[in-house]
C-alpha cells in the first residue's frame, strides 16, 4: 500500500512539473507570437485536447492572432466570433483566473473597434491590477511584460 501511494505521489509530481514546464513554454511562445511561424508554434503547443482552461485559452488566443494572417474578411469575422466566444466562456467559468483575464484583456485591447469586443476591458484590467500582487513572482513578471507590450503597441 505504501509503495502504491509513493508511486502515485511521484507520478502526480511528474505530471505537475511537466504541466508547469508546458505553461512556461506556452507563455514564452505567446510573448514571441509576432510572426506566422511563432503563432503556429503557439497553436501546436496548445492544440491537444485538455481540460486545462489556461491551455484552451491560449489556443483560442493563438487562433485569434492567426486571423491577422488571413485574407478573407468573412473568414476573419467568423473565426474571431468563434474564438472570442470560447475565450469569454473560459473566463466566465474561471472568472478568478488572472491569466485568463489577462489574455482576454489583451485580445480586447488589440481588437478593431468595429468588432465591439471591448465590453469587459475595464473590468479585466481592474481585476488584473487588484490581484496581480497575489500571484507568484513568475506570473507577476509575465503579466507586467504583457501589459508593457500592449502599451508599446498602442504607442506605435
């Protein structure tokens, strides 16, 4: 019995560690998703079926970024509606997850005004700013980097 418990605990630790490594790799790919190759890398990292809301959120965000590389306006709108709706649903069911709120904030910030995808932008930013200090140093740094990138893009 002790042996089985030990094996289970070791297995759980390995899975947890690999999940942390995957999230770090996904975050890095997201920060660097400024060309088609990097966007495809982010999609590949997040395209497996999972029940992890954060991985699903990055998958939807990657597909939203991919829209910039599409030419058909109708296709762009259809994909935007699909993936933004899925992202909203993930945030709705995990409304206390700061990283999900950050991703939705970033999408809202970059979305063209005519899409009117900005209803939650102030709520998301306020939530992020109020709760950022409660997160790990690593996640706090990531949040700061994303917010700084959004400010830089806004100034361009």
